[in-house]
C-alpha cells in the first residue's frame, strides 16, 4: 500500500536498542507522513519496522483511542505501561 523508505542504520553497539538511524531525509519523511491519516501512519510504522514497534500507554481515558487504533492495525502490538 505504501512505499517502503530505505533507511541506513549505523550500529553503535551490539545491542539492537542502540542502533541509530542515519542518512534519513527527515524533511521528506515528515512531508510524506503529514498528509497521512492516523491509521495510515500506524500502518506505515508497522510496515517499516515489522515486529519492532510498541505502544506506550498510561491507560488513561484518552489512551483507549491509541490502543484501539494501534491494535486495529497490528493486533499483537506490545503495550507498555508508563
């Protein structure tokens, strides 16, 4: 549905959590994302980073919308309590 944007990564350490994005044209990326709906942005993220995205939530009243949105795109997305 959406084109995949190639991103180069530079490994800072052996830990995947410490990878840093480089060579990303953030202006172009922001322009592309700015015209997308919330659902399209979540779909884009799920497509770009399969099995590497999580949702943080305080489980407050407004959080229900975010949880519903994210799980409608990726039912098994991990939800982290903050």
